[in-house]
C-alpha cells in the first residue's frame, strides 16, 4: 500500500504554514488549505468512479476538494480529471450524499471512541454539568431536541458556536443503546475538533435542518453554520 502523503498529486510542495499540518490543493477553486478542511476523494482507475475517503486512509490516488457545493461542482467539471489525469464519472448529488454518509460514519466512530474513553457526556443533565465545569469542547444536539436546546447552558454553547445539530434523538440514542438521546458533549478537545471539522466538511451538503438551527431552536443560525463550529 502506498502512503497518502506521497501519492497525492496535490501534496507536491504543499507543506506550508502550520508544521505537521500538511496542506493540499482544492481541485475546485485551486486554493491551498490544510488537509482537514478538505474532502479527500480517491479514484477507482477501473471504473473511473471516485469515492470519498474522509479518514484519509491512503488507499489509491487522492484528490481534495473544499466541503462546498461551488468547489465540488468545479472539481467535477474538470478539476478532478486534471488531478487524476483521467475521466471521472460521478454526479454531484451522488458524491454530496456520499460525503454526508461518510461524515456520519466517521462522527459515529469518533463518538463511540469518546464514549469508550470516558470522554463523552450523554444526556442533558450530564451535558449541562460538563458545560458548567467548562469540560465540554463541543455539544451535539439532536435536531428534534428543542427542549434541551433551550436550557441556558446549552443555549450559550449554541450561541458561542460550540454546538452542532446532527441527527435526531432516535439516531443518537441508537448509537448508545438508549431509546433516545437529545444532547451529547465531547470532553476531549482533539476528538471534539475532529467531529467539528468532519461535520463542517459535510455541512453544506446536508439538509437544512442539520447544521442550521430551525425556528424552534431559537434561530441561532449563525452559530450552527459549518464555519463557526470549529
Ligand atoms: Zn475550493
């Protein structure tokens, strides 16, 4: 298996800025960015199809694109083909859906790992306690958890951009073998950052109710946008 850092066209000469945080080139807008704000895709040379590789696990030849509909559209119009020097067969809607699904899987894995490490507060009481103790680095609120979102501590977390709206109470509950979970808090800074950046990459491709607060979540739309959850 080849390693990702030497295998990606866009990695050439793209190590600047923060040491240890390699930069890549977006196949859409052509700008350099740190790898963790870009979606990595890999080409299947046989089929000409591209697959999303959010974990940047390194198989295959990679290209990168900002988590934005404009950059993805440009990359699909020719940016990916230039990087891969091959035709790319994929439509924007399918790739956007795959980005969201891959992000969900990665976030589920990160939340599960945080729980096993004792770095996750589950449920409103535990989350409020963690916020009061300033131990919560990121709050995950189910989209249908309007009551939890109105608790003052959680409202403040939302207003300060330390929250993302993701899934619903049933979905969060299933992750932890409970009926329903309205709210979670990540207590580990690095894992919280990984969840936030993974969410941010996929946020522009999600249904509006995810990532952006609905009216009954008090319209804190700005705090829920992808750029403010980092
Ligand atoms: Zn871009």
